[in-house]
C-alpha cells in the first residue's frame, strides 16, 4: 500500500463535498412539432412543470415560435423523470411531443 497524503485526502473530500452541494443541473426542453396542440402543451406545462396558466402559455408560445423552449432546470434524476412523464402523457394522448434534457 502506498502512503496516504493528508493534503490529497483533503483535496478529494472538498471535491466530493462540492459535487454533493452542487449537483449538475439540467434544462428540460419541449420541442415544437406540427401535430401537438397548443392546448396540450399548456396542459403539460401546468401538470408536469407546475406552471401557472400565464407562464405555461408564455413557454408554449416560445416553443411554437423558436422550435423549443425551457420548461425548468432540475437535478438529473428529476429532469429524466419529467422527460419520461411528458413522453408517456403525449403517447397516451396520441401526440408526438418531444421532450429532452441538456446540461444547464
């Protein structure tokens, strides 16, 4: 076994603590398509992302005009879950709505 250097251990501990305190965050995005209704997108934003009607409408219009829009920023696990829920609800309603995540 090699020698343990206290300064190396302290450096490692501070890096681990920093990662625990500041987990990487992910933006969850909705993507525009020609089939999903604006009403359904607003409903998704209210149900899944807990947006007010006004905020949901604002984000929906950004998605519609820009091709995509940010629904929120979350830790990786929560972002993945939100993407899965959106895809499940969209399929269930017969819409091809796409949702993705990217590092914030």
